[in-house]
C-alpha cells in the first residue's frame, strides 16, 4: 500500500536511523516529480502542503494528484498538512483524506494550545489521521504562517506533558532552526531532541531544513529526529529553473509551456534526490 500514514513512515525511520524527507510541494507537477524521483531512489517521502497551497490549488486536486502518484510508487508516500493554525482547514484536510496534519497552536497561550490540540487529536484520530503538534514558536514566517519572535517557549517537561495529555503523535519543538533562508548562523540545540526522546517516546520533527549543513542534519538525525521539513529549497529550485528557461524563451522568442514544466520537474527531482541522500532515506523504501 503506497499511500501510508506519516506516523508509520517516521516510526520506521526511527528504527533504522534515518529521517524521512518532508517536502513542501506547491502544485500537482511537484507532487508527481517528487514521488517519481523518491520511488526511483527508494526513499519514503512525505508530501507537505501549506495552508496557502491548499487554498491555491484546492484540496481535491492535491489529494487526487498525491493518491495517483502514490499508487504508482513502491515507496511509502504520505500527504501532510504543514503549519495550520486554522481549524477549518484542518477539518477540510482530515475529511479529504490527508495522512496527517500539523496543528500549529504556537500563536495561542499554553492553556488554549493544550485544549485545542486535544480537540484536533480527537477529530483526526477518529478519521485515522495522525497529528504533529507545535505549541512553541519555530522562528520564521512561511507562506503567511508563523512568527519572527519566540513569544511562546517552554521547557522540555512542559512540551512532553502537553504531548502526553493531548495524545499528539509527532512533536515539532523549537530546535534553533528557522523557516526560510538563514541570514546568520543559527544557534542549534540538537541536544533537546535527545532530552525529549529520553523521557518520552514520540517522533520529533525538524523544521527549517533549508540551509543547514550535512553535518548539522546528521547530528539531528543521530539525536533522534525522524522527519525533516524542506520548503524553501524547493521554491528556489522551482522558480530559478523557470526563470532560466523563460530567459531562453525570451532570447529565442520561442515559448513552450510543456518544456517549462519539464525544467521544473527536473529541478524538483534534484531537490528530493539531494535531501534523501543526506537524510539516509534513499534505499530504505519506507513502510509498504
Ligand atoms: P525551510 O523553508 O527552511 O526549508 O523550512 C521548511 C519547513 O520547516 C516547513 O514546515
């Protein structure tokens, strides 16, 4: 069964010491390209949609494209809703058949975040959907969601208490990374992953993957991270490949959309290839 639950993929990764690439796709073209390449290199993959992407492409189209691509693949493929503070979009994706959702309650105070996360977990689990939880701010604004300041920061004990009480399946703690491109060297706290995992058996997710070095990724994976999110790298690959081809079109005054799609497809494939190698997920095939 190639369309799988995100939690199964990350649990499998934990067992074998790698992390599953979770790539923020932006349209059906990137879905098809990422899954085809993941399949070719034998890497499980998590397709992530931001709220903005769900609103722009439409949930039905994204789900159908993900299912079709997954049905053609031999590797495990999951569809995940990234950072979503909006409960109505959470409900929409649960109903449409997403594998998992990230309920982003980092804009709520602790008590509200705790109560609403428990409600989302109940709603999602009733439909067989798993939940990633974020209650403290991971820095950086992505697709209109997030914050540039750490308003909510908690102790590891508080994070674990909320995750345990709410029945959360995966945890996204602040680990010193940020969304978007780094403008200065981040102060990373990979030790926090081990601190969490030593006390509570929950998969830990690393956000803000673009711009970290191979060594930094490996340290996080060795500490127990099993899902790593990549968005900015795909956006750059997508737009720069398009720009370079459009410049050629302009120079020759020949305009061919299908060739443009091929350029974007190739650029998207190179993103998953690169990160699956670094995350050691290539050749692991994922849960079937
Ligand atoms: P980047 O945009 O830094 O790759 O981060 C992606 C991410 O964490 C999505 O949730």
